[in-house]
C-alpha cells in the first residue's frame, strides 16, 4: 500500500488508532473483503472469529489495530502473537488495509503495532506493491522465494527413521518447545508428524494448500526445528505425506534447498522480519498460516 502524503485536512480530529475489540468483527469482515477481494465477507468473518478466539484463549496482547473515524472503521492491521517456549515473543503482521480516502494515515497502524522492541515482527504475505513500504519501515527480507518439491525424491544419505503421529514418542529426546508447537498446531487441524532418528524426535508441521491457479493441493511446511531437517528426512516425510494424498510439498527458502527435487520460484511469497529473533526457514509457527485456518488457504492463495 502506498501512503498518500496529503491526508484530508481536519480528518485527524475524529480519527483514532485503537486496538481491535470483539464488537468490531461485524464491520471488519466487509472492510477486509474490500481490501482483499479474493476472499468473501463470510470467509473473512470466519478467519476473524478464529483469530479473536485464539487471542482470548492464549492470552495474547490483542488481535491488531483499526483506524476508527467516528465509529466508522476505515483501516485495519491484524496481528497474530505467539511464542515458542524459551524464545522471545513474535508477532505476525497481517492483512494491512486502509480505505483510499484515508491512506495518508496508513503508517499510523504500523507505528502503533511495532512499538515493542522486545517483539520480533514478521510479515509473511506482503502484496508486491507494499514491499517497498515495509522495507522503508525497517523490515528486511529473510525468505526470498518458494520451492515446490517431491519429498519422496529427496537426494542424499538419510538416517533410519521412525514416523510417529500424535503425542511425543516415548524413549526419544523431545525439546519442550517442539512438543508445545506440535500439540497446539495439531489442534488447529494441521498435519503433524515426528521423525524419530538416533534417539531424538524431530517435529514437522504441514498444512494443506492449493497452488494458486491450479487444482493441485500440496503440503506447505509450517514448522521444523532445523532447516536442514527437511533434507535429512525428506524421503520419510514423502511417505507420510503420500499416505495423506499429498505428493508435493511447498517450502519457503532463501535459495534452492540442497537435495530437494523441484523448481525454486524466486520472489514468490517472500517474507520479512523486524527484530532480533528472525525465524529460520521452515518456521511459521503461530502465524496467520496456522491461526486463520486450513480452509482459509485451501480455497485460494
């Protein structure tokens, strides 16, 4: 979004930037549908319901900010807070939109949202026109593109692997933060599996996604503990996903992933961060990708 340098004189007297409350939901669905017409009011309302419920259940600070013009909402920035135990708080800025008549105040939303220096802020789905703006706000690109791969064809040596779904496998070392990520995302409807090798359990979280413009559904990697684990366990994960009816996987990466067989698409779905705790590739835990729900992403991307 490009800010208009000349906002309407006098408009600021009635305009205020405030946190989203439950009562805003009815007006936010139509506002977001105008800003992002690829999804309907009903789809946005369902996504908002999930976000508000998640924030209330987990004790998150809030769900974002709105620009309130005398009771009429003219701008919105959704925020998804989350933290893996043992790591600093992270916040995913999502769905930034301001009505054209008030674009000059768009920066108020981001300024209000990114005040806390103890939080790392990320943007994982910026529209192309907004990228220069968020870079000017101090965000830096940490993911440059997307790889579509066939995990079953992963090249290179691999350890003996045991696949375990559900609870952490007994007898294997499991990081406390990983167990929390797996349990929470399984409740959200994501596909979760442990790859157990050499006495340690390695977590993986996937979500079903529809490739834009196609009818092909793929497994989108939302979380692994280490970026190198995808190559190590690629063939085992391929067997797991194929049993779920998924042959292809999508992986965010700064460059082509060694060992993965499939095209790397530069500048597709780049991701930005601002703060000290920049996520590693393959870490979208507690972001809009999971919180807004599989159905939100399956229909269209």
